[in-house]
C-alpha cells in the first residue's frame, strides 16, 4: 500500500487526475482553485502531458470539447463565475456525449460573490446549468481522500457512459491540507479504447462525426431519448452515499461535501445531549440517492438539511421524503460556513 | 458527335445559379427550359462544339455539378 | 481516342448535396479545401471543425472526421484537438459573424499562440444563417435586417479587418485575403488555401485565408450580379493579397 502524503486540496485533485491517466488540462485562473491550475502547469510537462492556460473559461471549455472528441482523458477546474461562463460548452459536451471531467471549487455568489467556500451552485450543477435536457454525473467529496478517489472514479464513469462528470468541491476542501493516499499511476495503455467513435482521422474507415445537434425535431428527440436511456442506467448503477449513525437515528441530518463532514461532528454533539441524530450524506449529487434517503423516512421523526447556501439540495431531500416527514433547513450563504454549535442550536430548537 | 472537349453537368444537383454560364468564355452553356426535381432551370450544354475545355465553369460552380474532359489519343 | 477527365469534383468531399443557396460562395470554397486535402494526401488524418452559421453542415460535406463547435469557438475546439493529436491536420471553417464577432477572442488567441491549425474564413459581410443581420464586416451604409437604415460608423463602428488585425501577430505563419468571384481568383485562392495548410503541416504556425464571399440571398442580389457587387463594393474596403507568408514557394 502506498503511504500517505500531506497535500493541499486542489493539488490532491490534480495529482489524482494525472494518476487516472489525464494528460490534457485546459484552464483559466480563478480563486479558490488557481493552485490546481498552477499545479497542472508544473506537473503536465513532467508526465509528457499538455497544459494550456486558455484566454477565458469559454475558450477552455471548448478546448476540452476538441481534445475530448479525440478520445483522450481531459480535465479543467474552475470556480463559480468561471463555471457559469462554461455552460454553453458543457451543454455541447453533454449533447455530443464527450467524456470530460470538470472541477468546480464553489465560492460565494451570485455575481462576482466572494472567494469563500459555498454550496450555492448546487442547482447549476445538478439541475442543468446550461440549456437542454442533459445531466452531468456530480460528485460532492467531503475530504481530500474522497476527492482523490472520486476524481479517478469521475474519469472512469465519464468514459464508461460517454458523459461529462463534475467534482463539486468548495473552497474549504480546496484549501485544506490533509494526509492522502494516492492510487498508483494508471497504465495509459489500459485506458478505455474510444477509437470506434473518436476523431482520430478517417483512415480505413468511414469518417466519424461528433455533434450535439440535428435540425429535424424528431431526430433530435430520438437523440434525447437515447441520452435519457443512458441517464437511466447511470441512475441505476452510480448512486453513492454515506450513512453515519443512522441505524437508530430519529433525526436525520442531510448534508454533503464539506457541510457533510462538519455534520458528523454535529451528530456526535447531539448524541452527547441525548438526541439520536444520524447523518445521510449524498456523495453523488446526481444521480441523487433518493431511494436510500426515502428508506429512512419510516424510522425518522425529522429530516434536517444543512447547506452552505439558502437551501438548494433541500428540494431533493423533500422529493425523497415525499411529504412523509417534516424536512427542516438551516443554511448560511455568501461564503459563511455554519459552525457546529450554531447548527446544533438550531436543531435543538426544532425538537 | 464527338468534340475535342466535353463538359457534363449533373442537372439534378444543379441549382441554376448561372455562375458557370457567366464564366464560360465561349458561350457553350445556357439554361435549360425545363425544371429539375429541385425546381431550378439547370444549366445545360447548348453549344457543345464551342467548348475549349478551360474549366472555368467547373471553377465557378458552387455545387460541384460539372465535369470537363478532353479527347486524348489512347496510349499504346 | 478517349476522353480524359480534366476537371472533376474532389475525393475529399462526401458527395452530399450542399445546403447552400444557389450561387453561394461557400460551395466554391468547400470544393477548393477538398481539392487541397486531396492534393496534399491528408484526408485520412484531417479533422474538421465546422462553425455555427450557414456552414454548420460543413462537417457532413467533407469525407473527413468532423464536428461542430459552439458559435465562434472553432479555434478553441481546434486547439484542443491539435494539442491532443499533433500528428493530425486540423482546420476550422468559419463565417464572419462566427469569427469576427462572437469568436474574436478565440481566433485572436489561437493565432497569437501560433496554434498549428488552419482557418478558412468566409467574409460575406452579413449573418447568412440567421437571415441577414449586420456583421462586424458589414460595409458602411449597407442595409441589413438589423441595420435597416444602413450601417453607420457612429452607431455600429467600422467594418472589421480581421486579416490586417491578425497579420501583426508573430504566431501567424500564413495569412491572405482573396475572393472567388472569377475563375482566375478561384485558382489563386486554391494556392493560398494550400499554403495555409502547409503552414500547419510544416509546423510553422497558424494559417488563415479570408475569402470575400457572396450571400446572394441576404444581399438580395442574384448570383451573377452578386459577384459584381462584391468586386465593386467589398474589394475596395478589404484589400486583397498575402499578408503573411512564412511558408515560401513550393519546391
Ligand atoms: C451563442 C449563439 N448565439 C447566436 C447564435 C445564432 N446564430 C447562428 S449563426 C449566426 C451568425 C452566422 O453568421 P456568419 O458567421 O457570418 O455565417 P454565415 O451564415 O454568414 O456563413 C448566429 C448569430 C447561435 N447559434 N449561438
Ligand atoms: S470548359 Fe470552358 S469553354 Fe467549356 S463549357 Fe466550361 S467554361 Fe465553357
Ligand atoms: S454553376 Fe453549377 S449550380 Fe450553378 S448553374 Fe452552373 S452547374 Fe448549375
Ligand atoms: S444565406 Fe447566404 S451565406 Fe447562407 S447559404 Fe444562402 S447565400 Fe450562402
Ligand atoms: Mg457571414
């Protein structure tokens, strides 16, 4: 087993991508993820990879589109305003069914917002963001170790389904230092073979055409139905979540990412006060683990969603619970991270 | 009748723009009276004997409808 | 005695009928690009990036691997491709709305990086696909559906000269402005397109050919007259010629 090394969050994701076989990175600096862009500019030349600082996030996402059409593993990282700027390209990439891994280190919004950690891009990440009926597989890691594992997984899942994937992190995760165990370097010759569809030159075969459009509405509808079939498979196979002390819990805290991690402390503080709390932590934010969460609706008295936003994921919690039990919410926004004490105080008020 | 140069027009592909007719220096080409399936009066070879095989019509055709050939002695 | 073919459509076209209006220069330029691909023997390694505009289907018309970029972003898409596949030949085909309005940043930076790609730029002084709106290249005084009283310098600024702008960038290895309204110009344009591909193949840098083109439909001028209108109105505004040539002459 490889030993643990101390790394910074953004760099952990960068190294994980390289070990997963990503050799093309296109990005644009924006706090709080610039260290990842900088890391890639150092690392890519060392592994014979390509690092290119684009002129904008618009250019970056389209460079990803081009590089991904050739069947290579590609990645970018950005933060909220930058990810907003990429949305047209994300929609094209989803429509053209290209495997691309995005990292959004979310900061406070809307607008220029601030550079503090936030979870207020959940709607954009999971419900669309760009135009059209499309989905990205979205991962919300709570720790650096998990971020490393999910980065590798994101590449595999993106390749498997020919679908873009998104790591939804936040500035807290990006800036923390933690010991991490990295996987071995992926042997590039073992990466999935995309020669059946990728643009690599029409040598001895019919030309490959990659597009996200058809002017005939019935054909486009068929294309969409095909995407939906794929999404159905992703929903069946790719849901991930963690349950922490839910076995006997009658209060279910629901939180993801950094907030999910903090919520574990809150669960333990509540238990010290004699409140049987547990945590349900979605790891895939799309596909959302609705059924797993719904199962807890029989045993729980109350669901309590905590987010670093004014309440976005809480809508999915309500969908899962489907009116069976009360769903309460607490959140701070604009880059303010709720403290365990304030969340606990709110919880005690509710019961 | 075999002439030295032969110009052929894919009249079904033709959109009747007339650029070939305008470019032809010898008056070999003109519009046909009839319509093609697309509803255009396609270009037609009206004076085949005049063709000098210069290829101007080919160069100007935006729809790649034209082929020009020249009579050559078959190689022994 | 038997007939020998002197002029025939190139192999690198797929054979699909073009979707362009009668007399539209897009078709002439497509054929030239395909002839150049044939002559250079690069069909099997060429990757094409079509734009959003009337030539959105261009990826269907060439017998090479192809895709469609978001409006204006073809140079960025081509950059990603070329960086991933440096041995392949990558070209973009773009209109003036695509390249000179929404995609100004992408073309400028691709050219400035000396990106080893080739760009075919169709300047017809108008937005063809969306029904004849004003382009950055629209002539002063020219009426379009969004400049119904004629383009004025005060309100809309001046026709944008992309070839001149880009010619100052050291990353550019070949750059020319040309036209295809006469057979002699068509032949000249083909040589230029070939050089713009050679700039990439020989690793010298970015290559672009700007082709002054007609849009008979949205100009509201029939094809033959449109060729004359181009000569009389566009050529004086947009000087023809070779702006950058680091390729040199064929040996
Ligand atoms: C982001 C975006 N904005 C606007 C459009 C609409 N649109 C499609 S083509 C076009 C202009 C095309 O003009 P040009 O590039 O000059 O090409 P032409 O049709 O003249 O060849 C516009 C504005 C679009 N498809 N995408
Ligand atoms: S080859 Fe020349 S002379 Fe013959 S039809 Fe064409 S343009 Fe006219
Ligand atoms: S130039 Fe081509 S499309 Fe136009 S009339 Fe002649 S043959 Fe027909
Ligand atoms: S609208 Fe203009 S540019 Fe578009 S195909 Fe028709 S003539 Fe050509
Ligand atoms: Mg145009």
